[in-house]
C-alpha cells in the first residue's frame, strides 16, 4: 500500500492556509496599509505559533531544542526577508489582481533551487528540475496580462514587486530550512515548531519596533482591527507551521514547487472576486500542474 509522504500533506495544507491568509491580508491593506497588514501576520500569529509548539512537545515528548547563536542569526535574517516578501506581495496586490500577484510570487521555485544549490549543496534529479522549469513557465503564462508581451510585463511595477517578493520568500525558505536542520535536538515537528516561534517573535520585534518608532498610528489601527486580524494571524501561523514541517522533511525546492498548487486555490479566490481567467492563463495552470506532477515523480 502506498502512503502519501508527510511533506506532501504538509505542503498542501500550507498552500491552502496561505491562500486564506493572503486573501484576508489583502482585505486589511485598505484600512491598515501595507506594513500594518504585514504586521498582522506576525503579531496575531505568534500566540498560535506558541500553541502549536506546546502541542508538538506534548504529542511527541521531545525536549525543546537549544538554539545556538548561528541558529538565531539564520532565523533572524530569514525573518527579515519574510517581512520584506510579505510587504512586497501586498504592495503588488494593491495595484493588480490577487491571482496575478500569487502567480508572480510562485516564480520562487527556480530561485529556491538556485539558492539551495549555492547555499546548502542540494541536488535535484533531472525530472525534478524539468518539473520546476515547467511549473514556473506555467506560472509566468498565468501572470501575463492580456495584450501585453510577457517580457515587457516583467518590467511593470506589479511584476517587479511580485518577483522581488518571490526572491525574498526564496531566500527566507532556504535560511529557515538551514536553521531547522542546524538544531541538534528534537524531531522534525518540534524543530519546525520552535523555529516558527522564534521567527514570529523576532518579526514582531523587528516590524513592530519599526512601526512604533515611525508610525504608531498604524500599530494602534492594527490593535483595533483585532477581530478581522485574528483569522489572518491564525492562518498565517498554520501555513508557516506546515511549511516548516515540509522544510524539515525534504528540500526547499520540493516543498515550494509542490506549493504551486496555491495558484489553483488563488484562481478559486479570483472567481469569487469576479476576476476572469484567459485561455493563456488556463494553459499556464495545466503546465504548472504537470510540473508539480513531474516534481513528485522525480522525488519518489
């Protein structure tokens, strides 16, 4: 009997939770601005991250891992990159559609593969590499605006924000995986959960401290919007928890490429927002799905 690998289930769950979080954050940008909506993800996600860690320790019986200075440095840099990635993504969503922004951010797998090769020495099979290329080309087809050449579209502001966001997400993913692997104690779930708590706490300090020093009104507005923000925080923490579990079990390239299924979820959200899908974008969806299938086959 064949069982679905845990990293596959974790990644699918992460993509679904992340779609829900992105949709809520997009809604919150109207009242909180880009940085306020970004802070929501970390400020309201931290209590859930602590809860996930407590549940993981209780369920597994593993001890909390002891962090080293190098581990904290890795997580701090990754956390800063994730803040930048989230802010850039929300900035893109303010000037283009939800589905197109998600499509741009999903150019990340090629960047993940490159960063993983350079920084962690990760290797990919020929089939997995072909899957990454196919899926990324499919995503780029989906991102093309009708009547605009793809190459030209890449230099438009939404594309630049989206691609920069993808690069930051890619760097954060690789560094978070490196941090999780550097912990010598605990199983993969506890190490992933502990890293999530460290990351969200550092992000609250980084972004929250910056906003307290530069724009306290945004922090006040974020606190007043707690009813709408709790759901975004919970979904953000759940998504990160599942991403980190995936990172602890397999390469970042595998996790992020399978995570392209988020594009399909984004298309469902776009339908609810009355956004249309062109034949070219449908072709891109099919190519992306084929790429994901090739990745899974290459990994197995």
